């Protein structure tokens, strides 16, 4: 707080100080510095209703103050001083945008630095800080990494997913962050899509059931307790239905089909009180969602009654006129008038503010639209308690990567495993079986975690703390376990061979596979080498989606779909050794051949394994 109060602040401070004095006398204790009951009932008065606090604060805000609230800027584009000087309302870390060192404490310091600058402005409006905590606080090294959504869909356990949301919220709140861009409620209809693993599955019912994660993140009421963070239902609407599974592509459906398949999870999310909705990059029948007045204003805000923040995707407004590199006044006007309340930017925030100011001054964007957006943003800031608790909840730092959270993650891994084939070779005997383990994904924490882990795309290798699937097998096996990535050394003396294969990490459009979903030649060679020994071969598939394996699976003695389990690979071993009897059910129809794509339950196509399929050991 600057030591010299300007005239306007003095006028505001005097009543507040009188109020503080009165409150302190009444309570017998010094009120907290950030916000306290004030005798004169201004927006800092935590005893007033949110509505009255918003009304009072807005009455004090200039047009520039309001426009600034509508900007969410990446941390790489604006430091605390720049954010405060432009009165910017929110900051985000894009995938992998971490402080250095990448530790929970450094995240908390970074967050508090932005917050202190924001509070030191005349009106002292705190920022919202957002991240993609989509399977744990996954940018932070050492955080618990849970299975990606496709595996959580296989659990068919909404309560487990709620608990995962709550655990994630603790780790996120510990670092100060107030907002996660999760859950993704996309209904993935084409396995060629690079974001299939971010989906809970191919049916609206499955995605709708997993909106329980919103309750985990936010708690029963947004801001009801210190670990509450704001959730985001994304990407509105129909991103999982793009033609050919092209990311950021075109969803060609009748309105009836769009409403039947893709809208229900958002309706459920709104009913659960989700604080924000992120709009999809994609188009519906050729019209960009970020310009869609009908779907945002009429359907989302009107018909569904969504009263939270409608957030753009990352530089998505730049795309509206077809040229991604420029931000025009027309693009700004169209997006804001279509109902976007906050615009996510990694650049051009000054240009955005200039364009929007001129559009308002010209009347092309009505002031009531700006007031509506500002009101929505401030309402969530007050509900989250940011004026009362603006800084990181450092007492929660011990929860980051805690044993309790890792145990929860291991249970989620167990329940997400789907047993697709078993010729009597599973469960393994931890006591006697002499095992050989091979495969590109057997001993790689990065591969088994997938995209959105430490970095945007994720990466192979020892990228964070956890247990690989091989380590999990070794921990449970009393006999010797031999490992060789390519199967070198396998012979008939072994009781069984486990090949852990699948996909390397990717995110978004970098995961689009329009030309095929076969296993890599490396993995196929490894499996063949294991088979040549005559030893039973168990294939564990660590991938973000069903893969094209029909021509191979007949030669395998067992197949376990592991999805992208995250840091607790021990959960996979639990199923292999029968510590947990597999209960997972397919969240996606499994193709018999790649040219069946897209293939979904209810189609008149013949899958290799149907939606909902899954074996257990005790039939
Ligand atoms: C990305 C994704 C979105 C994510 C956002 C911020 O492009 O589409 O899911 O929340 O940018 O990282």
C-alpha cells in the first residue's frame, strides 16, 4: 500500500478507517489488512452482500478500469507492474509456463507478487490467476498427476472424480492459483482427434456424470472454504465432434444433434454452479464459436442461465477473421458482443484495450455489455473471497504431491484399467512368476502421464516424481523382474512377459492422427520378440485413446488398456497382480479398423470392443 494517500483515497480511507476502528472495537481484534467490515458499507465490507459490493465497486470504476478486468494475459507477456498499470483482471500460466525453479513455493511467490501489485492500485482489485490443472496441478514438478480424463471415464465413478477435483484444488490453492481451466467436457466422437484423452468419453451421459469434478474444485459453494478454486467447463461447444477429428475444426451437425450430443454436459455444469465457461476454437457449421451470438448469448447465458465468466481460448479472438497474427477492432467487437466476458491473450493486450475502448465510445459495443462482463468477473472475485484472502494458502503446501493424494491417484489408476483380453494368464502371481518387462512405455513417467504434464505437450523421460509401471511391477513382485525396453534377453525360462507400449505425449492439434492409429514399429518389434520366445505375452497399452490393434491382438495372451495413468504407475501393477480386480469399462468404442473412424456406440458398425466393455478376473 503506497504510504501517501491521494485525495480520492483519503476520502475513501477516512470512512473505512472509522469503520475499521468501530469494527476493531466491536471485535476486540485488529481487522485483516486486505478487507474488513467497514462502517460505511463500501465494497471492502465483507459483511455486505456480493451484489452490493459489486454495485459499489463498479460505481467507482472508470471505463479503463472495467475494460482492464476483461483481459486475461499470460505471465510471459506481462509482469506484475504491467498487469497493475493496465488494471488487468487476470493472469494465466499457459501449459508449462512455470516460475524457475519450478517449485510450489516459487509458484506461491510468483502469485503473491502479482497480487501485491494488483492490491496496490487505487481500487485494489485482486487478480484471478488461471492454469490448466487438468489432471492434477500438472505444471508443477512434484505435484500429484492423476489419470487423464479418458481413464477417469473408464472408472464410471463420479465420486472418485469429485475427490480428485478436491485434492487438485488443495495443491492448486497452495500455490495461490484461483482458477483451473478444467474439466474438459468435450464429447470425443472421433479417435483421430488429438484431444480425445481430455474427454471423459464418447457419450454426453458420461461427460455429464463427471461434472462432479466441478464440485471437487469449487466445493459446495464457490469460495466456501480456502481450498475452493474456480472451475471451467470447456470447450463450449461441440469441439469433440469436428469433422475428421481435426482440432479447432468444423463440427457439422444439425442443431438437434449438437444439442443432443454436445450440450448436455454444459447444462449439467451450469446447474452445478461452474464459475466459468471457456469457448471452443472450433466452428459449428462453418461459424466460429467465438463469434457465435446465438450459442453464447441466447443458449449459454439465456437458455442455460449461465451467470459466470465466459472466457475465450488462447488468442482465439485473433483467429476470427482468418488471420491469426492480427487482432482487429472488428474481431474484438464481434467477440465481446457475442458474449465473451474475458479475453485470453498472450500478446496485443494494449491493442485489445484500445480497440475495445474505441468500440465502446463509438457505441458499437454498448456500455451495458461492458458492465455485464465486469459484473460477472467481479462477482466471481468476491465469491472466491479474493478481497479477504488475496494471497497463496501456504499452509496447504504440504498437500502438494502428498502420500494421501498419491494414494487417491493410485486408486484412480486401478479403477481406470480396462481388461480387454485374458487367456488365463492374468492375474500374475507375485510370489512365483519370473517376469520379463519390455516396451517404450514401461519405465517412462513422462510417457505414462501424457500431454499437459510439466510442459504443454508433455515429454518422455524422468520429468517428475512418481512410480513408473515397471517400478510398480517390481514393488509387487517377490520374484526377479528383468527389464529390457526392446525385449532383448527374453527366453523360455520366464513365466510371462509384459509389454508396456502405446503413445508418446502430445497435446491439442499435435495429437491429431488423420493417417492412422497403429502401434509404432518399435513397439510391434518388441512384442514380436517377446512372442518368439513362446512365453505368454501381456500387452499393456498406455495411450490417450483406442489404437488400431485388431490385426495384432489375436497373437496376444492378454490386453489391458491403461490409458494415461499419470504418476502412480503402481495402480497398473495392482491390476496385473490381482491386488485389484479390474472394474474398468470402455469410455470409447474400440475400432476394428482405422477406416471405421468415427465409430461410436449406436452406430451400425462392428467394433472390436464395444463401448462399456471390460473384463474382470472373477467372471
Ligand atoms: C489452449 C487450450 C485450452 C487451454 C488454454 C490455456 O489452447 O485450447 O484448453 O485451457 O489454451 O492454456
